[in-house]
C-alpha cells in the first residue's frame, strides 16, 4: 500500500470490491498494519491511507 502506484491502487480496489468493509474496519486494519520502523516508509503508508479510503468510498 505504501507505494500507492497505479498498479497497487488497482489491486487494492479489486480487493476492496470483493468484501464490503466499514470505515471502522478499515481504520482498525490501518492501526494494526505492520509498517516497518523506517520514517520514509511510515510516511508513504500514511500518505496512501486517504487514497485507499477513497477507493473504498468511505
């Protein structure tokens, strides 16, 4: 998710279409995600979050 490139976002959108998730479920998943303790990777992950929520139409 952190790269948030076009291919990754298409894959994420496909997965989201397979299962209807609530915003609470998505927020729980974001909170539980195992993101490496590397500032650059953490920043990319957090910047991709709104894009993923938009794909989920939440």
